[in-house]
């Protein structure tokens, strides 16, 4: 199994550390597969489509992202993606803490580039396409960072940081910086806040039974209203989202060969092993045991 495939099976919640505050990930999915569950994190993120096409969601906006295009997600934005079309998709993501770019002293870089990015007053374009020279330059920086992170040659950390500074400078120079500090309308913000509350509850309690009534009560709404609201925001039913999130957690636990699959099923909230295997196969296109074999196979096999 090559290194790219090994990375594509990894789905970590920790995006780097204090010394290296960014994480890089490669993924590949088949046609129609759910690619990224609806979620958010404090870090910013670049999503670069390598192959195929994805239907991408950021907050309440949906748009198609094709091979060679990228998306920028500000920290705190809800986002999700689905493979679109018949080809499936492959993509690279760079998730980084904007504090990575902060100056040791308050200087012109901090004032004119970094702080406006952190405050969302002058941030990157959302959907970076190939139509304009300025966009092509940003995409070239993303590809360069991807290559740097893939090889991890000496000094790659500085290269990533340097490319991000150059992207900020070029975005400012071409007048393409976007002010997203104004945010969504009050109605849209309310929807996003309610969805975040529900998702946070699921992520904190996925190992236990979760009833539809308790999720609806968080907002609050009737169960019927809640189901319609949740699907309109995520394109998944609440149960589909819960099962998908549980399977993603199970996939991480399968990295530990000493753990029994039946114990993992119970730990992530499935009390029926047959149902767990069925849902896992539907989500990951293989059984838990097959997934573990692929995951733990030596590199190059």
C-alpha cells in the first residue's frame, strides 16, 4: 500500500501541534460517496480537488468544485462535501492555525495581512477557480505546498509558511481579499448556530444511544421540523449523520490491531455487530476487517 493511500485512510482530529500548527491529508472516494461529514474547526483550511468533482458546502452555500480548483474555509465555518458525478474524487487538504503566520512583534505584516485574515476582514476567495491569472497563482501555491508536505524534505515547514504569506500578499495586491466579517444574515446565522449545537451534541455523545427527541429539544423544534431542518442543512438525515460519524470514529480505532471489532462497534455506539458491519460497508465500501487489513498493510504492498 503506497503512502498516499495510507494517508487517505487517516482521519485525525489533531491538526499538527504547537511547533507545527498545520495538518495535511490526502483522500480518495468513489462515485456518490459522502466525502466529508458536516463539521467545523477553529483552524482555517485549503481544500484542493485532485481528481473528479465534489459538491461542496460552506455554511448554507453549495457549489461544485472540479479537479484543479480549490476552496478556502475560514476557521469556524461549517463545511461538508459529497463526491459528484460518476468518477468519484480525490483531494488534498491543508488545515492550519492562522496563528502560524503571526509576527513575534506587531509589524506591518501583522497589521496589514495576518490580523485582517484572523478577523475575516481580508481573507482568501472562497472558491478558487482557474479562470483568472490571480487565481492560477493561488492554485500554484497550494500545489507547491502539497508537494512540500508530501516529500517533507528539510525546510518544508518554512516553505508552507512562505507560500501562505505570498498568497496573502498576492490576494491583497490584486484586490481579491474578501471581507467575511459581516457574516451571514441573522436568519442564516441562527440556522448555522442551531446546527452547530446539534452537531456538537452528537460528537460528544456518539458512544451512547441518541434519540431524535433529544436532538430536536436542543433547538427546540418538533421531531418532524427538526428532521426537515437537519436534512436541508446537511443533505443527510440525523440518523445517517450519526451513523456516518460513528463509522469515522470506528475507522480510527481500527488502526489499533489489538482492539476487537465487536468492542469497537460498542464503543462508537452500535449495540448490534451485524448492523455495525452493514453500516460500515455502506459508508466505507468494505467491511471493518477488510479496512483494517488495508490500513495495516506494509507500505508498498
